[in-house]
């Protein structure tokens, strides 16, 4: 329950913006799964607008509705049900018709990353590597032959590779369920590490109810599992479990290289979070050593066996393809600033990479001048850094913006936890 008109006006505006995204998606998207999601989401966000407007009107009249209908969380619960759980269940069932691999986006019940990750798991089981040798296909390679992820991503497809093959087995082991379960487990683990803070509604809106999160949950999902693990790594570092933080971050980087810059932020945070350990420097070098050792050792253990099976395929899939240097050009070309600048020509490409370099230098300067003193500060710096990288990289997708949005929601939650921990305990009479 709330009587804050400013917060309720924000809710109305937020859900209106979400509705403005969902409606066109339902009507004009080329992807079948997107259109299904758009129809469900339009109803959910429409409810959010109406419910928030009703709460705002009630507040202006001095009324305070009771129970769940009187809570700002009511709209978020409806969005979770209608814009996430139900469309995913429908698309999983629809996928049993078997039209995934057709070159017809208007029939896809799952985005290609879902099929590709499930295939990579099958390849890993039978050949020791999740990567196809694109030079031995007997035909020209195409984009869906590539698996632009690290070896860890294949783990999410293992249940289908092992237990799939029947309609029921395929429905229960769809990789999207695995991504969703991993993301939920990471949320619960993070909240437990933070000692169960009261999550702000705004944080839930950014991290959960945002259209990019809800759409990704229903049609794809890997980015939610990865950002969930990233937030968990930040929570572990904030609680002083630095070796575990390094291990979890290694899993993140070994699934998707885009989040590798987070390693620098967490290393600086681990170094300074326990200032005063060394009387000379005030820096915790032993903690950084444990963090880095766990990160490097786990990353090597996860990558080296796969690399040794087929080094050329590993480099082609994990490095050359995402960088636009593979036998097939990456289709990641959303009209974000970096891509638009690069499209000007050779000069634009140089300018785009120069901007990426400038952003990296600016982030290093921020870390040096204002190192993160707490978990919320570390999460904020990772959000800003990844957001700049996504916006300025020539080959990118707008869907990757789900990373900074979820991290900003996590930042708000970390701040609440830190504020609660800083309060002195109540004295008893």
C-alpha cells in the first residue's frame, strides 16, 4: 500500500511505456514468439496502467485500498503471470510442432539461441565440444551453425539432450525452463546473502517487469541466467566470500564473454572493501589473490578441455564470429549508436571502436578515482560499463540492454540491504 503520488505517477508512466513496447510487438513483429508474448504482455501492462491509475486516484482522495489490490506489487504479480509464465508455457507447447529450424521467423516458438544451446549440449555429450566445425559441413555455413557462447552455456541444454526425445520430455526440458530456474535460484541466493532485504518496487520493475526481461523470459532466456549469476557473484563478493565470487564469475564469463569486464570491477571491489587490512596500503591483496586464483583456475578448467578437442572451431565460434570476423557475419545489428556510427563506412568503424576504447578508459578512471566501497557501488559500475559497451559496440542487439536494466534493479536492492545493515539495532527497555 502506498499514498505517495509521485511513486504512483511513476508507475503509470512506466507501465504506459511498457504497453507502448508490447502493443507494436504483438501487431508487427516478424517473430511468432514475439507476437504471442506481445498479446499477453499488452493485457498485463494495460492492467498495470489501470491499476496504478486507480491507486493514484485513491491516494488523491485520501483513500488507502487494503490487501494485494491496494499494493503496487499487484501489477508486478500480474505481469509475472501474464507476460512471463503463461506465454512461456504456451510457446513450449507450441514448439512441439517442430518448426524451429525452418527459415521462417513467423513460425518460431523459440528464438534460435534456444535451439543452438540445446544442440551444443548434444554435441558436447557426443563429441566433447559444443562447437560445429563449419569447414566440414559440405556446404556453405550459415548463422545458425554457430554457437557464440562459452562451454558453460551448453549445460542448460543438457537436460533436453539426456531426457528429451518424447513430447513430454521435450516440453519439460526446454532450455528456457533451465534458464528460468537458474535465474530464480540466483535471485534467491542473492537475497539470502543480503539477509532478505525489502526489495523496492522500482527495483522489481526494472529487473522483472521491464519488457526486455519479460520478453527474454518467454522466447529465449540465456541472458537472464547469465545476469543472475553475475549478480550472485557480486553478492558473494559483498559478503566477503571472494573465492566463491571468483568461481561464479568464471561460470559467467565461460558462458558469455560480454560480461568479462565485470571481472575488473569486482577485483577492485574485493581489493578495497576491507580497507585497513594492511596498515601500509589499506588494501586487501590476499583477498584479491583468492578471487583471481578462483577466477583464473575455474576459467581454465572449463575452457581448456573443449579447446583441446578442436582449437580452430573454438576460436571460430567464441571469438571470430562475435567479432564479425567469422566465415559468416554475425546478425547482431540493432540500430544502437555504435552500429549506426560503424555503418557510415571505414571511418565510422574506426570511430565506433575509438568510442568503445574511450568508454573503457573512462571506466578505468572511475574505478581508480572512486573505487566501489560496497556491493551496490560495484553493481552500479558494472551496469554502467556493460551499458556503454552494448550501446557503442558495432555488432550488438537491443535485447542485451536487459543486462544494465537488471543490474540497476539489483543496485537498488543492494542499497536497501546496506542501509538496513548500517542501522544501529533498537535498544530494548
